[in-house]
């Protein structure tokens, strides 16, 4: 059987050519449309017509889309990246669709960007750049890094990677996470309650997953608890932040500044007030946009599909139980 593979992940077009070639060598037929935005609803269903596997971007896989695509033969959604909040994993499991992802492979690239954004906003690097472009010579005064307290909200793999980089900047590191992390102390990281993190951090960086419980985690009350000299960096998910509250925090001086790589709505609308907000550095969700990282992630996303084509359980799967379900076994032509 020749599998039809839909590729909607934009990075695959940039760095995934050699990996896509592996699919073709395995006899797969590739469909790779050019999409301006992540697909959803009827548009996504049209793209999924006759598709066996997807290398997915941030497309919105609702229960309705999954039910219809499963009936049409979809077997696996292999997510390019680590985030899977746009996929109803429970519904995919019910429908016998494997959901694969690539955990850990973007940790270094995202941590690097988080520090790049932190330095940019703390040392006013963009302002210096723009003034030079205008023919001016106006040195920008910022703040030191050494000796300050860095607060990490969400101490998972990326948070721990950020903490390792922080040692090179001579920062005191504290962290908040809903679950205990005994290894944090060995890394020189002090785990504290959220209120303490907000009140003590000179610089705070977000690395939490977006869940129903964490949506809007930082709102007016939290920004008012932060130091007026504090800076915020978000390279996790835009939905963690109440954007209206952040705009007020910046315009009214509750905090000193922020740098954002992620937003509640992406791409960021042309007239979004963030584009003119004071003391704000913007980045177009490019945390994982490093060539070497992109090549590794592309290979892993493709490998999950190739493993299923060969009748094997993919290595990096969120819902491993699906592999043994009669529904999937029937779709891949194997006995239950």
C-alpha cells in the first residue's frame, strides 16, 4: 500500500527536504500545500481527504475533524515540535489515531532564544539597532545581568536548560512548577511558590505547558505582584498570559518591559496593540527556528510515520495504547 502523507508543518519546507525524501524512498506520496495559517475545520478536512499520515504544524485537530479523518483512513498525526495543545489527543485515541511528537529536541534552541530576548529587552538592543539605522548615535542604557534573580515559571526540560545557561550569566535562579523537581536543588535552582517567584524575580521567563489550568496564568494580579523593575520573557505559549493585562502592565509601568515570541493569536494581527506597546520586544514564534534543530526535528517527525508504515509502534508517541487497538490494526492491515 502506498501511503499518502500530508505535510502542513511550515518548517519542513525550510529544513525538512532530506527527511521528506525518506518518505518518498519508502514509497509514500507527499502532499505539501503552502498554507498562510494553521489549518482548521473544513479547510483541514479537505486537506486530509485520502490521507494516511500527517506531519503536522499547529493545525487545529478538533474531535469533529479527527472523527471524520479517521473514518477516511487517517492513521497518525506526527507533530513537528513538542506542543500538542492544538490536537484533541483524547479524541484521537478514541478514533484510533496515533499522535506522535518530538519532545526534548527543541529545548536548546528555545532556551537560547529566551536568553537572546532577555538580553535584547534588558539591554535595549533593538532600540540601539533602530537608532543606528536612522543615522543616529545614541547609546542605550540598560541593566546588568550578573547578581540578579531569574525566575523560571515551568521547570520542565526547557526550564532546566535555561537554568544551565543562567549559570554562565551569574544569575540566582528560582523556579516554580506545579509538581516537585528534586533534581532542581542539585542544579542550584531553588523551587518556590508562585507568589514568591513573582515577587523576587528581576527577570522572569515562561516555560510552562498550556493547559486549561494554566491558561491566563499571568493576569493583572500577578503583574501587580512583580517588581516595577522586572522584565518578562515568554517563549512558551501566548495563552499563558492575559494580553490585555500585560498591555496595561507595560503602559502603566507595573513592570519594566517584556519580550514575547508567542501570542494568543498567531500570526499576530497587523493592528494588534502589542505592535506599538512601550518596552516590548516582539519575535514571530521562532524559538525552534535553528537549522540544526529543525533538521533533527524533521527527521524525528518523519521517522514516526516510517515506523508505522513498517508496522512498528513509533518511538515518540503520546497515546501508545492506540497501536494495539483493533481499529488502527485494521487500518494498517495487521491482525489485532
